[in-house]
């Protein structure tokens, strides 16, 4: 059965990107080797864009070829087959399920992490102000039995964050009704009562709070990350794997503290994400670990929670060593 699932997953690759892995790619005219990188075009992946724009990949003998993807889950078969070398995206239940079937990928790093800023976090769990004003909701514990909107559904990172908030309040992720909504639709849904609460990214949590239709109920603890860096198995064992990560970490090091908001960095992030520098600066940016180290304990918590929700159907957790490799961050 597992073999059949692997074949089915790999068949998706033929319908998606084409190309060769970095280890087989010819050199460019500048003598650089190409690395194919799948990315979701968001500011949370700024180290990638900064490292590219500032020439850190070129310094390591690499030219990156960016391929837009819808989600990390969609790109896992591509990375496992070598159609993509690297994926920077959000984690999901589908990633764990793919690993369990035998697809060869490694989580090698983290991306945006929360600073624990309760006033201006990059994302937050908001609740209807009407329900707060009438006393129905005063704490996260009062969400029991209520509708909570999350992007990506029960198998997405939003559901994990909601589960974190509920567990802190002594509840379980199964104590609420999760409603799948895109971030842009959440302010309206909270305002009109379609949902009672939502876990939204900025500016979509700020908007209803600012217009008085929602209240910020909870924000992610410091050091929490729902996104990361994933290598295909073949790329992980190539001579470019460490070089790529070293350049990527250099980009993260340029984004520490208030350096995130330098004119140069804002311009790079804006160009990469189709925004203006002013738009990027107006939304709180995540932070990044200087070495982009992976967070295996959090990954294990994600897997456990998605098992509890039924988004993962296997029963035994995957050993961390089977899908996490911290050596690249340690050597960067």
C-alpha cells in the first residue's frame, strides 16, 4: 500500500514543473550552478530574496531559479523527485503524510519566527468585538464550541496556531469548529458573525481591530515558526547544499532587529513580493533566527496536533531524524 501511495504522489510531478536538479544542471556563463527553489511569494521568506539580491548566492557559486508555488504541500513531491532542489514554504499535515509514504525530503531550517509582540504581531487570533462586549468571549477558553476561521483548513499552519492557543487555555483543537477562509475574507466574516474568531496575518487581523469589529485575543509566543526550508533528498547530499544554506543564513543575518526595515531591505522585499516599500514597512515583519535553525520540537507538536484533528491518518509519529537535518544551520 505504501509503495502505491509513493507512486501516486510521484505521478503528480509529471504534471508540474520540469527541469533538472542542481547537481545535474549546467553552469551559467558566469560559472554559477543553478539551484531550483520553490517559494510562496511572501515577505516571511525575505532571507531568500535578500540573499539573492545582495549576491550571497553568487558568492557561493550559485544562481537560484525561483519557481512560484501555491503551498509547501504542493511542492513536496517536486522536491523529492529533484524537480525542485529547495522549497521555502509553510509546513502542513500534507508534508508529514508525504514523508510517511517515503518521499525523500528534509526540513533543514526555519523561516519567519514570532517575536512574541502582543501589540503588533505579524499574526493574531482575533475575536468578534460584539461577543467580547456582551461578555460571551473574554478569554481563549470562551471559544469552546465556536467557529474559528483559519487559512489552509485543518491541515494548515493556522489550525496549529489556534490549537496552541486552545491548549494554553486548557482546551483541545477539537473543541472548536474550524472554518477554512482566506486571510482577506476573515475581517468580513468576523464582522458579520459568520465566524466568532479568526487566526489572521497582518494586515487582516489589524483591519477589523482598527475599525472596531474585532479584538486581539492571542498572539503567537516568541520563537514560534510555521514556515521553513525543505531540501529534496538528492540536493541535501550534494555539494551545493551547505553553500546554499550559508548564503540563505547570510540573508537572515542582514534582517536582524531593526535592520529588517532598512531602505535597502524594504526595497528588496517589495520587489520580490510585488509590493511597494511603503506597503512592506506598514505591516509588521516576522523575525528570523540568525542561523535559520530548524525547530524539531515544534514540528513534533504540529504532527501531534494534526493527528488529533484527523488531518494525519497514520498513528505512529515519524522519528525526527527521518525528516529533520540541523547540520546545515550548525555549519552556516
